[in-house]
C-alpha cells in the first residue's frame, strides 16, 4: 500500500506544544507537510505563557528533516487566532489544514463552578476553534481546498461529572463541525471532529494508570492525519479514538410519535413509549433532512 503523504500542504496545529497536538504536528511534518506549531505554553488550567513548548516541537521537526515554524499566540483572542493563520501565510504562503486542538481544564462540580471557570474553558476550546477556523476560512474557500479537524471529547458527547464548562464547549464543537461541513462542501472543505482518549498531562490523573502505555497519543494521530488528507471525502462526522480503537459517533433520532390533531399533555403521557422508543434510529445529514418526517406528517 502506498504511504499517505502531505507534500505541498500547509498545516496549522493549535496547542501543539504538548500531548496530542504535538504528535499531530510531528506526524504531518514527517510525511511532508509544512507545519505551524501553535502553543500558548501555559499550564493545564491555562495559566501562564511560554514560547518554549512550541519552539521545542519545531526544533524536533527540523532535527528530523521537516519544515515547521512556531507560533506562541493565544487562540482564544481574535488577534491571536489571526496571528496563528498569518504565521502560515508569512512562512509558507497558504494554509490547507487546520487542526483545532488547544485546550485547558478547569474542572469543578456544577454547584461550585464560577462564571470565570465556565468562560475560560469555552474561550479556548469553542471560541478558539471558531476564531482560528474563521481566520483560515476565506483562504480555504478561495483556494477551493481545506481540511479541518476539531477536537471534541467523549465528555462533551456523553457528559461528565465536574465538566459542565468543558462538556458544553466540546458538544458545541460538534454543531460547529457539522455546520462548517455544510458551508464548506462546495469549496472542497471537509470538517470533522474527534473525541479522543489519550494519556497526556490533561488526563494523567483522570485515567487508570494501568492503561498509560496503551493510551499513547500515537493511537489518536492516525485518525486525525487521515481526516486531513486530501483523499478523505467524509465531512461533518465525529469519531471516538484511542488505544487502537476508532468508531463513528452519531447524532440520531428515534421513530417518534406524531398526530395531526393538536397535542395535549395527556397525548404526551399516553404515547410516551412511542416518543421514547430507541429504534429504529435515523441519522440525518442536515436539518432539512431532519425536518422530513415532520413535513411528511404536515402534508399527509
Ligand atoms: N487527552 C485526552 O484523553 C483527551 C480527551 C478528550 C479531548 N481531549 C482534547 O484534546 C486536546 C489536546 O489535549 P491534550 O490531552 O493533548 O492536553 P495537553 O494539555 O497536553 O495539550 C493542550 C495544549 O493546548 C495548549 N493551549 C492551551 N490553551 C491554549 C491557548 N489559548 N492557545 C494556544 N494553545 C493553548 C497547551 O499549552 C497545551 O500544550 C484538547 O482540546 C483536549 O480537550 C483530550
């Protein structure tokens, strides 16, 4: 089988100074991409800043014979996100691939979560992904090519104790990804999301230590690399990945219940089994498709 290459492609990877982003940057660079390694260089909760982590990854890429440039900006500000993309334009003349990966944690039970803790997490994960994608979008559209991967989380898709801020941001990224996929379709821009599990500084005290070796970041990057390759045709999808396992995660709708007369509270009670039924499931590709059963009912 032929090796997948990224020669001639320019990739921006946010939060690439550590963990998953670092691995994505190293892999793409090793396969021929020119890479902007962005990282603010703060601690796990987003406190502090240092140009060191991004530069260290760039040094490693260069030592391995690859091409990369460091960017230490904050993806959560419009100026910072603009500077990330501008770094790609200045150094390499274009941008083809955006991997929104930067992230922080401020875990607290909902009872104890402050507005600041909520806002700070939304700002990096959700606003940061919006801002960096937005800064790149006109370039991707104009060249008629783009590959975007947003980093969601199982915690967002399924909820997790102590992560009301994080899970809100991560589920928000699913809606964001699906809309970018639809708006980007005619420009050959594909946008997908991953919900990874990996042993990093973000999770080392959350995941069982026995699995540390098996949950390496190198078990996540192959999916990301595939999704940003030119031969990937899928868009608007979400995949969970980690420890050697990959699966697609769906937003699906049950068969439901419908009637043409005005619905009463008693109708809801009396038809609760049909309303709650889990099967058969339908996966809709857009809101137009999702309206289909309703339109059918309204016109029947
Ligand atoms: N590790 C997991 O199991 C797991 C699970 C689900 C989701 N994720 C997501 O994967 C992504 C990477 O996480 P990780 O586990 O590699 O953690 P990590 O802490 O090793 O990496 C996150 C990186 O983002 C950088 N960063 C933080 N705020 C930034 C900002 N404002 N601007 C630029 N860079 C910033 C950090 O400096 C850090 O290098 C995150 O979005 C995280 O939420 C990870």
